[in-house]
């Protein structure tokens, strides 16, 4: 794939407090937790027409608008984030009912221009690149004490982290 620039929506999510949680769970329960998280995340991303870019331990990255732009990439990424937040809430309650530790998720979404292209010759990587994308994703995944509902922030038009 030749290098090019295009608008892309990037969604990044990770399990909050994962290191501490995994230390208390042990190996088998940690693998079970990650499997459940990855399966849910992947299903929801595909339901919203996204591309699963990579699993990074307890974090997952998806894009909307790659490899080809869609009609409403940013909107689909936001719908996916809301769906993922709701699913995580239900999943956490299910875990508690089964006597397992609850989970919370940090979700960041950014829409903007990114550089796309193949990197490498043996193992190809096609992740969107760009310093603004990386910085904004880190900022949007900051943990806050107050619960946030994406719909509140959409109405106000203010970028805020979504914590479930």
C-alpha cells in the first residue's frame, strides 16, 4: 500500500487498573478476562463497520475509515464507543454476579488526518500514524473521577474521556 494521508477515526480502549487487577487474578483468570474483553470489543467494532488494528495486552485499537473512507467514519466510531461503554457496564455486572472482579474501561476516540501505508517487508503493519493522533488519544483516555456519558458530551460538543 503506497503511503497516503486521509481522515481516519481511531478508537482506543483499555481496561482500567489492569496491572493491579491481573496481579490479584492470577494467570488463568487474567487470560479469561482478556479473552472476554477481546471477543466483546471485536464483535462491537465489526458491528459498526470498523477495522480491528491490534490487541495490545489489555488495550485494543480500532479504526474507522481504513483501508477506505466511509460515509460516516467519525459517527460510526462514536456509536461504537457508546456501544462498547454500555457493553462493558453489562459485562462488569455479569462478572460481579459470577463472583468475579468488576471491570471498567477507558475509551478514547479521535478523528483527523493520518498517514496510511505499509511498514515493513516481512511483517506488514498498516496502522494509521501521526503525532497529533497519538497525543490526542492519550489525552482522551485520561482517567477522571466523575462518570461521563458520551451523549452528554456529544450534545455539548466538548471532548471528554468516556469512563465506564
